[in-house]
């Protein structure tokens, strides 16, 4: 993990110019972004835009997507015990608690990537989530744990690398369908790159409290229709839980 | 008009002219714990409410059960943000509209939920955004 980099004078000057441009126009062309220091590329990979992750792009998520028999995580005994007692009725999503990595990336909704000089914003239409990926070398602040964790990133060649840690314990923190929790020790690494007009990503999740080894999947997004803007989600907690009474619960 | 028929085994449904509602399984939750995908139920009645929301929209239908008693069916649909992209709006269906829904029944006894429904007017004409 390379988070800290010493900035050159040129780099600082370019960042200042970029920041001034941002404040003045609120418009940044990712390809025009100068590198932040000597270790980074001169041209930043362009992964910006609104991207479609819906059913026309990839199989809809479920018990076997994106985790197939070939890449399904190897669970330790603790994870198996949690999975065995898990009851769908207590899943936090029925109270509008958003999904986190590594599930949120595979939700079949639109996502917007915004590239700024010192950060990348990953905006998700589902549950109105925003993840900030800091590019300025900062370290995760101590005791700052959250559903989406704390993300730092860097550019490597043609790719954006995002490393996220400091998640809170999540009873369904692995995905929406298999009842596998994730812990405060979960870390997620995402690598985004372009293949023509596609955005692709390989994600690797590690969690020593629940997984015996890292698990990984690769997926893609396609461009959203021109001019599409993310709509507010405004999850309604009453309607999120409405169908739970249709289920025969595991426990009485 | 307000007639509802329970069908305890799989019913062959004529697909011509039917519109498949957005599957609620998309993203938020699997339909399997809530609805029996080996069964089909049919409800014919009048729309009392159409809730166009996230994470799931619902159509409420005033109908009757197999005993002829008045019941309110709750037909679960997809997320409003996804439905909107395929042309749905809060006005696509209105209270008072006659409607026929055929879909998977909810599992819990005494409930009248339905998902993955095909929606038509009672004469078989499709309900479209």
C-alpha cells in the first residue's frame, strides 16, 4: 500500500491551479489532470462518468452472483456459525441500511465516478451513497469506522486503485444474499480501468475474522445514456420492511 | 369485477399481451424467502393505491380471496429509480384502475402478498408505462 508521497513544487503548483479551476468552474476534465507527484502518471486514467451496472450489463446479483462456485469465499468456522444462525428478517437492508463493499459495487444500479485532483467520488444511485477516495496520501484517522469505511487511492498505469478499511461490523457485510458477516478487519481493494467504453473493476476482499483467504470478483459497467443524472433514492424504511411479514421467519 | 381466484398449483399463463412487472429480486432482496416461486396466484380487482418508492414499489389491489372475502393484495414491484428508467411514473397506475395480477404468492399464512407479477387490464390488454 503506497499512501504517502512527497509532493514536488511543480506538483503543488499544479494542484493549486487545479483547485482554483475547480472552485471557479466546478468542472474538471480528468484527462487534463496533472499528476500529483513524480511517482504518478502524467495523465490520469479517465474513469469518470455515469455508469450503468444494471441487468443489460451483467447478471443481476443473487446467491450465485458475483460469487460463483468458482470464486466463492472460503469461510472460517466463525463465518459458518454466523451463516447458520442468520435470519433474513434481521438483515439491516430492511431498515434502509445501505450495503457496503464488496456488495455495493455489484448492485444493479447506476454509479457515478467524479475525479478531482485530490480525491475520487464514487456515487451510488442505490441508497444515495457517496464514497470519498482520498488521493492526497492521508492515512485513515484512528477510530473513524463507518459502513463504507475509509478509502484511499492512487493511480497505477491505466488504473485507479482504491483501498478501503475501517468498516463497522456488518451482519450482511459480505453480500446481500448469503448471510455472511464482515468485521472491522475487513479490507477491500478495487482496481478500476477502462476497456474501450466499458469501466471494469476487479475487487478483492479480505477479512481475517471470517475468511480463510482473500476472495475476488471482476465486473463491468457500461456508459449510462447521455445526460443521465443519478436520481435521489430516498429509501423508505416502512416500505423496505413491508414484505418481511410475507416470509416465514427462521425463529419464532 | 372484484373476483379473486387462488390457484394452488402452477397455472399456465398466456403470455400474449401481458406485461411483466419489475422483479423485486433486483438488488434489494431475493424473492425466494418471501414468495413461493412454484405457485401462482391471480388477483382481479381495483387498484386502491400505487406506491412508487424505493427500495420497492407496491400496487394495492382490492380483491377477494377464494372464500369470497374482501382482501387487499400487495403486489411488490421494483425500485422506483429502476422502474423510472423504463418509463414508469407515479401516474402509470392510479387508484380506481381495474387490474389483473398474476404472480407468486407470499409464503406466510394469512398474508396476501404477490411478487414478480404480470399486470394487465381485466380484458387482457397490457399495462404499460
